[in-house]
């Protein structure tokens, strides 16, 4: 499947993203030290979902998994906030981003199927998964929605600010906005 600018424009419209961009995986900076932020539990998700560390796998395995792919599509949403303390707005923007990413993944897979492109894909998202009210990890059951639960970019050692810059996207998009990123990597 060829990732053209027209394909990216169509994908943006189809899934409701603010921007879609292409990146070569070889350009992505991978740093195992990012996992320390997960282990310090800054986001409060460590060990709470199947897609967060330690359940998503050791950092070395996650980095090797990313390196298996050749190119990727970066999905970005930019959402307005009432002010910098609008935590409700941030949560709503996060839910919107997750919906956009799921739509983008379905659209990319559909396009690949139509073009008989059977390359493997790895989907990475922003933050932990909040698909279920209570993650099945807590009851030691398998994930209930494995096609919509994606590990975070950071859990796989990816600096999101650097990823954005290399994809030609702004990491910060102005006062009173929140920006989320995801990636669909393809072999």
C-alpha cells in the first residue's frame, strides 16, 4: 500500500483527525529510558491495563517490535480547552482521539485489504487504554477488546515530541489546546 499525500488527506477526513502524516520507522528515536516514566507511574496507569507496562512487555522487546516495521502513519488530534485547567475537556479530547484512532486503523486496514497488502501492523496510541471501565487485567482475564486497545507510544520507547517534529507536525498547538498522537506502523 502506497502512502500518498492524497491517501493521508482522505484518511484525515474519513477518521476526523486534525492531521495525518507519514514517517519512516528508521527516523523514529527509540529510547529505553522512557520506560522509567512508566515505572514511576506519572500517569497512574502502570500495571492497571493490558496495554501498559509491565503487561505490554519488556522495553527491549517493545523496541525490537517497533524496529520490525518500515513506515508509519501518524494520527494527530488537536482539541480546544476552556483553559489550562480544563481536565474534563482533556478527558473528552482523549476519548475523541481514541475514537479517531480506531476509525483510522479500520480505514488503513480496509485500504490495505483492497490493495492486497497483507503487511503486519502495529498500532500505538496516546496514554493507557480506557476502553473498559475495569480492565480485564485486574481479574487476570484476556483483553475484551484487543482490536481497540493499543499500547502507548512512550511504552515502546518513542519520544512523542521528536516523532511529531520528524513527521512535520507541531507537538504544542497553542494555548488552551490539547494534542494527542497515535501511530499505525506497517512492515
